[in-house]
C-alpha cells in the first residue's frame, strides 16, 4: 500500500468515526428535540437515581437544578454555597447514569468571562448536552427568591460570548441556554433587551426567569422568534404562573422545565417515612416500592445478566440472588485431616474430621 492511499484511508476513517460521534452526541440529540414540533417537558434531577427515574418515565431530556443539588448534596440553600467543582462532579455522575441528554445548571459561570469558558469546557467534558448560564452577580441565588442582582449589560453579553468561544474551541456543539434574572432585579423591558442581545451573541435558547404574568411570557416569546424559549414552571408558589404544556406551546415556548417536583416530593416522602418509623411503624406498601422493584430500578437485575457474560469455569457464584451469598457454602462437604507424630517419629494419630461437625460444635468460653 503506497503512502497516499494509506493517508486516504486514515482520513476516511476519521470522517466516519467523527460522524458516528456526532450522531450519538448528547448535544446533537438535544438539538433534534429543539427542532422537533411541540413543547418538550424536562423535570429537574439532582443525582444519578433521580435522573434514572426521569428517563424510565419516558422524558426525552432532563436538567440539573442547582437549587436541588445544593439541597441534596450539601443540605444548604441555593445561595451561592455550591461550587463549580461540586456541580461538575455531580453532573458527571448524572450524565453517566442515563442515555437521555442532560442540560446542566451552570449558574453564573462562577466568575468572569475566563471562568465562564472554563465552566463550559468542564461541562462539555462531564457529558452535558446543554448549559444554562445566567447574569446574576456573585454570590447568586434562586431567581424566585428576594434580593436578586444582575451584572451590567456589557458583562452579561460577554459571558455568553465567552461561552460561545469555549464551545468553538472545544469542537463541541453543546447547547447554550442564556438566562437573565433582570425581570425581578430591574424590569421586564430590561430582560427583553438582554434576551435579544443574548440571541445576537450566539445563544441557542433564551430564558427569562421569574416572569410575572402570562402577558409577560407572551412578550418574551415574541423576542427573536427563531430562537427557542425555555419556561420555568416553579412548583409550589413561584412568581411565574403555572401553565399547562399546551398553553405554553400556544404562547411560543419550546422547552418547559420543572425544578422542584422531584426534590419536593422526596422531602415529603422522607418526612412521612421518618414519622412512621419514629412511631414504630414502617411505611405501608402503597407508599414505597417493594425490595424487588427497588433492585430493578437501581440496576441489580441488569448487573446480574451482564455478570454472567464474564463468569469463568473456575469462578463459582455462591448463594442465590436475594442478597444472601454464603462464601462458606462449599465447605460443608469437606473434611479436615489431623495428624500427630511423636518426637520418636512414630505416628500417634491420623484422623479425618468433617468440617461441618467442627463448625456446628459449641466451644466453651
């Protein structure tokens, strides 16, 4: 084979593998969702298990909630305590647990434009399909809580510009969701202006948090009409009215997220269970899955099936699959040989004792 044909084959192989990687990338899948008709729901997850449950329920994507991760991982409020490293670590565990695309909560990028670039690149390596970046100052906090403050227009736009640059430098197609909290911090007019500027800077999806009425939501969806819009349906009493997916689609939204449903019902369920346990009861069957169902959800059965592929002839699996493996189960049929020889070299004793007899014998203390 001459060098030119060898080089041609290598180039062709690189093109093919590149196409396969692109076809299977989480970002590409998320972009296909954005291009498909209708509005698409995405519940918030906060760990690998909650993400698995979202996928099992049939949702096409999910997103990580900084509010929920801060609560579940740190036991602290979403007021800027959680760090970039903790969010990336948690995100990697989440993306590895599911096959659906995951949008990561990137908060305010954890610093200036250079920090934003590092954040975007870290989220790409963690396997995220998209990243939400906001214009809050540090320390940031939940957009529906009091005292929201945002950075200047120039800095806010520069964060999105830096995110787009980081995406190009990484050769990635991660979806950039540009969020502004200026509706509550400043005014509706300011939030609409910033959304237009974010679209011009290269954002793929626009998001104004804490819009206060259906009319405001309609005004938002009229901004940069070719850029998809994300609605945040904060359950339990946020500033934005809760609308049905059909209503949101009619207004013009493409994505709708639910940040508190899973963490909220988890908190309530744990409180109810602890109350029952403290009263000497266990949660009734209707309030929790069976042990078999729990094992199925977390992947025991899938693990057992895959484990069989790697079993070897000299590797014995002890016990059954109910969690009661007994490493001593093969000993009962064996015997122990006891041989005693005197100093004169004459054999005094040579007997074999069943091991089962020794194991069952009571030893006095």
